[in-house]
């Protein structure tokens, strides 16, 4: 699902721009003991198909920074989302392993023939982690919150389809109906990550207008409740968040054991990726994800003696690319850059750059081989959607020189490239200094292009300053960035490819498509959004990928592999290429 | 006398080092930006005098893997071709001080052999060449920034300490305010106000100015303290009694007593500034890739993977130790010399 709020990544490493993904939601708990039997319908449990484990034990996880909030509607940083995912549940969930949807709080659903109406049947007899019952009112309340413009939740973007927010109606206590303005291709994937909030705890704050302060970490655990496998037990500022088993959780294995198996999950806060790696290596953390190939190599050396296992899951959904500033600079006072746009707008110039880039070198030097070179946005990890027919031309400086020559460029005595007016080709590549991988890519490209006689300077700025230039001031020439699709579905990237999109990075938010091929992409993307047949959608999206690889608005470079590690103590561990790579099935994990 | 000799030795060493750095193009076997993508983070090349047959060669040679994909290790030296080291070889073109162009390098080996005295970095660039070139910015900018800080410090601290009263009050509260400024945000603003691309000279001036400006407040406070106590000493009061002017007193009696503090401050500030440059680079205010700097060479050591896997990445740091030691020695000798001169 998901689309694209630019989110800040810890200023340690990793991504620059990410897609908000299917993030989940949150809500913790209150110990209302002794009201188990009581009234209401019998609990309709979900039976999982994992290998049965045994209860007990604690799982230790090191987060790269402290979560900023536990409010599912407000969380934007990855650590917050990691914790919230354990505390909350959604109605329909994407199984990270099969990439297909499966029932969660909704035990079944029906889609009307025109694809605009979804009727969800909720499980009966479920309780929040504080023991209060769950029913359709909580669903109605949750959607009211997420759709409220004043709350400004990142989920809202996903729930506005065809320009109109979806509507919710309660048919009875356990049936809700959603109406969409138009058919939606990703269909019920829509509901993944939309955490159901407890009306009984949050309605007052929502009516008071103090929702933006609700569920900050400093509130006592009794103020929280959710439908996730765990509930909040303790929070020590600057050190850790401790979660305990939610006794009311609604899943059980086929041997009849209540899930989750774990008694406790401890998220401790460490300052950097290196600190996470060291903790994992010493056994102080059981699970590790989102770390570099360099650290993977370090950990690999002791894999056999230290009692952990590392997983290289192959390419994920992240694609890194170089792009040029094609924004309309009329209103911005950057005449130097506007002049250079004559080069950037020339397709042959972009093709020459693409042809000169040593993608193999990037894979080897930046990712120690744990990545795949990329020629378009469909990563090999996106098996259902990547277009295998896109050509992968090898690096060729000769071809690049021919292209430049045909575009009227020439070389002077020193070998410097001159444009048709005799101006030397000099420009800078902007990248965020908090992302070591992209800095390296920029440095490699700098060297590659210098072999064509271009004079390139790598300009690295702190993350916010970079984003400000890319999205607001347009004061840059070229940039290396990366995006992570939140779901293996083209709708996840609507904001990138629609010419009016906010993450249409090379030309942000065009009032109308600037080129015929952008107009065609717009048409195709809109069309696939409302087409329900996979084969037809695939055809449409293949064409989008083809257009991108022909017109090179972004010059794709590489897609890193998803690297994960887990202690051998942890059983049922099944990492996946969708966010959150490691702990998506935390309720099924147990300690051997 | 020994102090004088110590000082002379230190100065000769420093002059030599500055020469090495200034003429980096000549002393470095490779261009600082030349990448060798087949052999990233290669270990240092071993110099050999004795070949596989046990024969001694006066001209040292190295082994290099014939197949660029495999790294040179002594164990499979037999399968590898020896490359003798030549002196005054022709290689990549370079400029010295932006004036002379040449392509003669002090030493080198024939292609495709590669001589990497202290290994190569993640792009396969020769660390030794990068070390020498990196000094051009780091050694000079660091020195100038330190001089700048200390001079500002001496002016502000000297005036505050000597005149006291409300002048002292204003200057010292001012310097405290300065210390409390949120520098990070000011630097963001500075970067935003600058053009996207900054030339190397601008970077150099920027580094020197920013580091100098940020660093003056501490020396100023120290110097004020020294001046405050110095001006009350008996011989100063006596001189004043004989009618010496403020300027004379400052020049002849008060400021000379701050030399010790000044020198120690200088020697402490220079290494600090070499590292400060890393932070500035992070904010986009320092030297960017592919230009080398000592700060950047050292900062790669902050990565756990480098620290635990590639011991030779420590070598640039080790090379800096004698340099800073000599700086301290020079400062120490100067101070001792100064003490032995009767006031």
C-alpha cells in the first residue's frame, strides 16, 4: 500500500527517503485482571499455521533511536513504528512472507462487483489488551481519526482514493462497510497497517482536540490498549521500552496454544547502527535488521561460533537512482542551474550518463556484492511486478561519447566536455551525508563521469537540508536518492510516478505533465489503479517501466539486498523483504 | 641550549613535513582520486628485496597479482609477477601550488602493478597519496584556524584582563554568550546561504574562518586570567610606578607571560581542528569527495566494520602521531626557551 511521506531516517546511515509503508499501529494496555469469562459472544480466534512453540522467554531488540510516540496515527519514524506494530492490529493484513492478504481482525470480507464496496465481517468476542471488548464502533472511530485532516495522519493519504476519502458505515456490531469513490486495484491491501484504536480510551482526547498529545511515551501504561500481541509494560526514558504478552490476543496455533509465546519484548535504544551490530554480536540483542553489507561481512566471520544466523534475502524493494533537476525554475532565483537544464533535458545526455555508470562497480564497492544492479524501478525483489523485458545494456564509455557527440557536445584539448555553446560541462551531485551508501554511489558516479570529461563535484548535505533543496528550493543540479516501496504493488509508488506527485522527484508536483511521456505515465498509472485484473495491470505497469527506462527521468543504479540476523535461540523466525523485515510475525516467535 | 637544539630539530622536521605535503603531487605515486575498483580496501603492499629464488636485489620490488581480481598476498608470491620500484617515474599529471604542472613522481611501479604503502580505501584509492594530499587542506587550515583563534583570544582576553571593570564584564559575558550559541544551527544557515558548489579555495577559507571563529572564546578566557594575575605582580606595578604606558606594559611585561598558555592552546587546537573538519564536512561545509582530508581519513575508523576488519586503515592515524608529537615538542621548547630569557 502505501505511498510516500518523506520520512526522516536516523542520521546514522541508511535510507534517505523512504516510503511510508505498511506501518502499523499501536495501543497498549491496562491490566484489568479477572474479567476473562464475563459476558459477550465467544471469542472467534484465528488459528495460525506456524509450528507450535512453547510459552515463555523474552526477546531483546536494539532500536537505533528512541520511539517518538506510540500513537499509530502520528508515528512517522521507524523505531516508533517498530514498537507500534507489536501493540496493534489491522483488519486485513499482508502476510509478509507470501505477500498476499490474510484475515486479521476481519475474519472475512466481500467486495462488490464494481469493486467499490467492501464489506468486512469482524471477529466476535475480541478484547483490547485492557480487557474491554472490541466491535464495529472501534473501527468507525479509528477511521474517523485517520481521515481527520486536523490529525494529519500519514494513513490518510492511503485512504483517499480518487480524490475522495473512503466512507465507513456500521451495518451491525460486527459488520462494517467501506465505500470507495472508484475501484481500487490494490484492493483490500488498503487495510494493512491501519491500526484499530480503542474508542473507549481515545474518544475523549479526540473530542477535546488533544489527540496530538495522546499516547506519547511518557503516559502511564494503563492509558494504552491495543489489539496487538503485546502491551506496554514499562518505559524508561533514554533506555528501553518493555512490552509484555497481551493476555487477550486473538490468535492461537493449531495445537491450541495461545499466542504470543513470548512473555516480554524489550526494545532498548542505542545510538547507531554500529552499536546495534555490536549488541547483536555479543548476544545482547536477538534480532538485527537494516544494517550494511560491511557489517554483514563482519558478523559473518563469527556466525558459527557466536550462535546467530544471518539471512541475505536478496533484493528488496529499495531502488537507488541518480536524477537531474528538471523542475520549472522560473520562479526560483537559480539562473546557473536553469542554464544547465538544457543538458539535463536532452535525453541523449541522460542516456550517455546512464551508459557511463559502472553499476557493477557500485554493487561491488558500495554493497560488497550484496545488491543487484538496476536499470529501472522494478527491483528483482518485486517479483510480481518487475518487467523482465527491460534491457540491461552493459557499461560503455564509447556509446556514451557517441551519444554526447550526436547531441552536439565536443571535447577540448584537455579532454573536458564542452556543450554545443562551448561551455564546459560541470555540475554537482547532491546527496545526504547521513547515508554512507549513497555518498559512495555519488563518488563512484563522479569518477565514471569524469572519464567522459564532465567535471562533477559531490555535494553532501545533512538530510533535512538535502530534502529542502530537492522539494522546495530546487537549488541543486543532480542528486542521488533512494526510495523504498511500502508494498509490492505499483499503487505504493503512485506519488513517485504521477506527474503531480509530491515524490515525483525530478520535477515535483507538475501542474500538468511537462512531457508527452509523463502524460502517458499518468494515464497508465491511473488506469492500473482502477483495473482489477492482475494480467492487465501488469501490462500497464510494464509499459510504465519501459517508458522510465527509455526516458530516464531517474537513472536507476542498484537495489540492496535485505539483510537480517537472528539469534539461534529464536524459533519460527521468518524474515521477509517487506518492511518490517524481521519482526512481522513476532507473535509466532518463541525461544528454543 | 638543548631547548634550542630541540626546537631546531622540530622545526626542520615540520618544514620537511610541510614540504612533503605541499609537493604531494611529486611524492605521491598516484592521483588522490584514481580508483582501482577491482581491489577495494587492499592491504599495504609488501616491499621485497629477496626474490623467490632467494636472490637479493638492491632495488626493492613488489609482487602484484597478475589477475586483478585477486589480491596480492605473500603466500602466493610465486604465481605473481615482480614489479621493481623505479624512481622519478612518469605518471598522472598534477599541479604544485596551482602553478607548475608535471607528471614526474618520486617513485612508482609499472602498470598494472600497484604500490600501496599503507593500503587502499573502499574505492581502491591509494591511502598514502590521499594522506599527503589531505595534509594540504588539513595542516594549513588547521594551523591558520588555530592562529586565528589564538590571536582573537589574545586581543579580547588581553584587553579584558588588563583593563578590567566594565570592559572585562562586557567582553567576558560576550564570550560566554558566544560559547552558548547553537552552532549547529548557525552552520546550517551558513551552508544554506552559500552557493551549491564551493570551490576549493572557498572551502579552505571557510574551514579556517569557521573553526577560528568558533574556537576563540576559550583561549580568550584563559588569557584574561593570566593577564589579570600578571598585571598585579610587583614588577608590573613597579614599572607602572615609573610611568610606563599601557602599551609598553602590555608589550613588555604582561603579554609575554601569556606565551605559555598561548602555545599550549595552539598545540591543543590544531589536532582538534583536524577532526572538527569531519563535522563540517558532514554539514556540507568541508572538503567533499573525492578530495581527501585527514579528518575524512580518520573518520573511516569510526565504522565498526573498518575497525574490526582492516588494520591498515589505522596507518594514517599512526602517521599523524609523530607529527603532533613534534608540534608539542616545538611548543614545549619554545616555552622553555622563553622562560630562560630574563624578563
